[in-house]
C-alpha cells in the first residue's frame, strides 16, 4: 500500500510539472506570435526607403523577445519543453542555443 501511495504521489507530481510546462509553453507560444505580429505590422507600416528605421525598431522588438526567452529559461528554469516534447528543438530552445553559442564565441 505504501508503495502504491508513493507511486501515486510521484505520478501526481509529474502531472503537475507537465501541466506547468504546458502552461509555460503556451505562454511562450503566445509571446512568440505577438512579437512576430509586431514585426509584421511594423514592416507593413514603415517606409521601405528608410531601412535604418526598420532595423532599429526590429532590433527593439527582438531584444524584448530575447529578454523574455532568457527570463523563462534562466530565471524560471523552462527548458523549451511543453506540449510537443517529442520535438527536440523548439523555437525558444533554438534561440537560447544560438544566443549561448554567440555569447560564448564572442566577437
């Protein structure tokens, strides 16, 4: 009986962690879509004859998204997993990897 109760507790803990990961993955997906939408809308609204302005604004949007991904991964401990854990690389996980490589190598 104690063994079954222990297994039930571990199963409940795993389910709780999976639900939390799924909520985080859903939040990250929503944030990714919002940032992509902002980039797209900015592209539609800005004058193409001033690419410096577009680049500056795009940098701000991407910097904001990068900060959010960093917060979720480093501060909150999210590993890029969630509902589709069978996929090895998520967008956020790939971005984190790319940032890690770039900052490790430096300029």
